[in-house]
C-alpha cells in the first residue's frame, strides 16, 4: 500500500490544507501523493468490522516518529483513516507544541491490595508470591491475586481480626482458615480472624463479596454486612453493601438473613433487599449479581447511571454526566470483563448510539451528541 524510507519530503501542514480544501492536489510531491492515494483507499475500508482506531493510530504514529512510513495492514490503515476523518487530518501529522493528544480510558488502577494483620503489621499484596507467618495462629500464602490461610491454632477464645482491603479497580480472592472461599470485588474490605475460635465463625464485609462457605453444622458461619447478619451452615451467596439497599443473593444452599428484628430465609435464586429499615425478599436471576466473580460484565436492562457507577469503581475512574437525562438510558451488556475501561465505553456507545465519552486524566465525561436523540 504505502512504503517510504524517508519522510523529509512530506509536508504535513500541506496535507492538512489539502484536506481542508485550501490547496490543489497538483501542488504535492510524489511522496505526498502516495499518502493521499493510500488515505483514499483506507477511507473506503472504514466500514470494516473489528477496526481498532487506537491500535491503528499507535502503529502508524510509532513508525512515523522513527522517520519512515511502512506498509500498513488493512486493519491499521482503516484505523488511521477512521481517526483522520473523524477528528481531522491533524491526528496524522507531527504533534505541534501546545497540542494535547486525545486521551483514552486505558490507565491502570493505582491502588494496591493491603492486608492488615491483627498484630499491627500492614502488608502490600498483588506482586510476587510470599509466605507470611501469623504468629502461632496460621501461615498465609499470598499470590498476585489471592491469599490463603492454613494451619495454626487459636490462642484462647478471643482472636484478633485481620483486614483485607481491596481498592477501586482491583479484585482479590481469599481462602479462610476453615476452607471458606471469598471473592472480593473492587473497593471492598473484609475483616476476619486468622483462625476461627468459639461456637461461630464470624466475618465483617464492606462492599461486595461472594462467599462459598465450608459446611460445619456445629459452627454456623455469620457474615455481618451493615445492619444485616447472614447466618449459614454451608452455602454460596453474594452480598452487596454499595447501594442504598443492602442485597444478599443466594446461589446454593439455604441462608437466613436478619436485619434489626426482621428475618428472611432464602432458597437458591432468591434475594433479600434491606432499605429504609425494611427487609424484603424476591426471586432474581442470580447471574446478574454474581457475574463479576466469574470475570464477566453482565447488565440486564440496567440504567446508564448504574452501569457507570459500577465501571467507575471497577476501573478506578470518575464518571460524570454533562446531561442528566442520559442517566436513565437503559442497556443490556453481557461480555467478558475488558482489561481497559475504554473497551467497555466503546461497547456502550455502540449500544446506545448518540452519546460520546471524553477522558480527562482519570475522569470520563458522558455527553449527548449534538443534534442526536436518545431513546
């Protein structure tokens, strides 16, 4: 398509004028004519599916900065022109002093998972594997995305509590001393003993967590979540304290949920909701509330406001609306969790139509396209 080992004969300002209609086609060098011809060819391919604008532009720009324009694949070529046509040919010319590149929502979370032990030690997790000795109580094996407690004995009936703190944008899993498995969503904190002592096994959660509890009929497992106390023998369930209503969703076994002086007994496929001092129960599609644990993004007829809150927390971004009417737009999404927020935003834009996203550092603004209508 396009190959040149030297771009010294390419006047990018001249190409800008050409695209703006301010310069005749005849007033171009041979190298510049090749670029225009390639651009016209690429424009015809813009409608191809699966085009990544960002990848195409980065490939093109990296090679241009090395002093050459290389033969580009159809994918990269179409991507470059998609950017050029949509935002102006200035995206294809060398950056001028004072100009700012278009930002994408692909920054990685800045927070680190922290484990605070009952003896006062604070340990940063998420890097290389490490073994942590917890006094005489337990040994902790910590990896990049999980940790596990094993062995040890409680030194008496009162046991100090450890706290696992997962920041925005990250997820982490934990195996408790009794074998219970816990998955912690972004911006979630779990407090628990290194070794369970006494007649009950009790933990405290703030945020969202999925529990797969090891059965032990003689020692009930109790999860404290806000004003809710969840009593189980052996079961799997999700609890979410992020929203105004605290929800508990049961996937297997049986679960007794107590709040104030109210109680609800859950069977699989049922959910309690505690709000305004009332504890209610309903039947739900559990996948909506547990998909995150399996690495999925799943929203069924959810509002853009609810989706944006979830994405902000799970990708460590702030999301704002410049038009409040957009908050009530509804969308269904079902996909593997993208590595970057940018990919999720592009899917939302395709699904809803006339909305746009602009990124400023770690803030995303959602706007309505001028002249567009959203249903």
